[in-house]
């Protein structure tokens, strides 16, 4: 149980918020860190800690794409399906990934290496089609880049093709 194992962390999180319910996101993140996804038991426990109902916790877990309701693979691939990415080929990107991995969105490869998901927006509208793998962005993705990224991840666990999240470059000659 979270309460027993993370007593000090939970108390520290709760102490940062004058309104107890405001600690919901950090407590969910703590629960996901423990199990790699947010379990039903964790949602019930967090509801008790915050004095809210389990459905209120579930609403938040299902709203944010950063939370998972079941285990995911070592590499969680999230393809942006917003209108902007859609206009520049996110459906094609999703098709390439499905063909390479042999899975559909919501599924994990048999070796538990990759999980494929679609998300509404990853806030990188100017650099689509794009995807996020774990905490890294891969922007302006082409079929060749998909192949290289997947090969890099299988081989080294990382890819030099990661790009962010996108941060505006500093203007040449600008002062800090």
C-alpha cells in the first residue's frame, strides 16, 4: 500500500497544498511510479487520503494521458492525433508504427518492449507529425526516421533522433 511505503513522501506532498484535493496529481504520479501504472487499489487509497470519492480520482486518471490504467511496455509510444498533426500525416505515422510493431493502439508487443497509444495533443503543432516515446519528443517523423528510432531503441534504449519537447531556439545575439 502507498500509505505504508511512502508515508513521508505523502505527508510532504500533502503539506504543499492548502486544499487537500490539490495533491491529487502528485499522489497519482507517485502511485504510477510504484507500479508503472495506476492500479484500482491505488485510486481507492488516494481517494481515502484526499477524502474524495474513487470516481473523482478515476476522472482525473482518465483525463490525463500521462497516467496509465494498465502496464505499458518499456517504450510507450504516443502518437499525436490533433488536427494539426493529422493535417501533416499522423495517420500515416500511426500506420507505419502499426506495421512495424504488429500492434494497434492500446496494445503492447509480446516482448513488452513497445506500447502504442494515440493522444489528442502533445503541444508540438509546428513540428508534426510527431510522437512522444516515454518522456522524449520525436518531431517531423518520416517512415525512415520511424525505422531508425525503433532500431535505436531496441539496440541502445535511446535514439539520437529525439528532439525535445520542442523549445524555441534562442535568437542569435539576444541577451539573457
